[in-house]
């Protein structure tokens, strides 16, 4: 089965807009990320629409709750085909283990979110009394103890992920930009640089989904990582 390295985020609560984006994407070039914006508005029917068009699904709900609730939430997706889904590593070892247990029942992979790419060091010091890199290191070490399938991290922490995580652990990086832009992503890197630094998959949202020509933008990023 085709396993593209690019995961395009569809972050729209408007069905027509979400479908318009989907229409411009190619399952040979990308997977599709469905986060809370799209899922909360469009639900499982949208998951099935994406699946029916041949795309692998990255369900990015960043689950973070008591272990049993996370376990039961994941089991509730047993009637959908999801390739990967996300939880927060900061939910702790028991929550992660319960998520993995449920994921095995529905044949999906669990991906643990480390430190959001919107956070800078001043934010992580306020929240965790740590720099972003130090907090990511702590969470990677926790991930290694659980047997989780993969992690999400800023591309700027890929060196730490390569150092602390087992080689088979998937490394998924948002914050991919081909130029300096003024938005809410602070710890960013180009697509080619992220792949060269060890990323397994790249999550790309607005640079593709809000491009004047979505299909051309996808082709551009796909070509850039193979140059």
C-alpha cells in the first residue's frame, strides 16, 4: 500500500470547504489529517468519505483524559479505518498503555504528542518549569517505556527524538514551512530539512490547504522532499 510521507491537515468545520480541499488532494501523494475542528463538526461520516477516496487517515484529536475514558473513546472508532491517532504523552504512562490496548483492538497506531509547536520556551517554563527541548526529552523517555508506535514533535526536536527514542518509533512533525511566515507556529523547519533530520511523516496544513492552488502546493512539497 502507498505510504506517503506528507499528511495534509484539513482543518475546516465547513463541509463544502473540507470537500473542496479533499478534491484537490491525491492519495498517492498524501495522507489526510482530521483534527478536532473538522471531526467535531463533520463526524465519522467525513472519516468514511476520506477513507472511501483512498486516503490513509491520521486522526489528530490529541486525547488527554483519565485512562478508561481514553480507552473507551478509541474503541468507539472500531467502525472506522484509521491508520494513526493521537494522544497527549503528558497524560501519563497508564493512560498511554490503555490507549495502546484499545488501539490494538481496532488495528490502529497510537501517536503521542510531546510539546505543541505553538509553544515557545517562555510558555513551557510557565507550564512545566522546563524549556521546550527539556520537556520533549522527558516525554520521549516516557514514550520509550510504553511501546507507543510514534510521537509528534517539533522538527527542532528531531535530534532529541533520534537520540532518545527507539529506531522503530515513528516521528511525525508539524510546523513545516517553506518560508518564514507570521502565524502561530514557532518551532518550524522546511519539509526537506525535516526529512533529512529523521522525520517519518510531515503534517502540513495551511501551506497546502490555503494555497491558491492546493494540488500544485502538494506536488511542490512532495517533490521538495525527494530532491
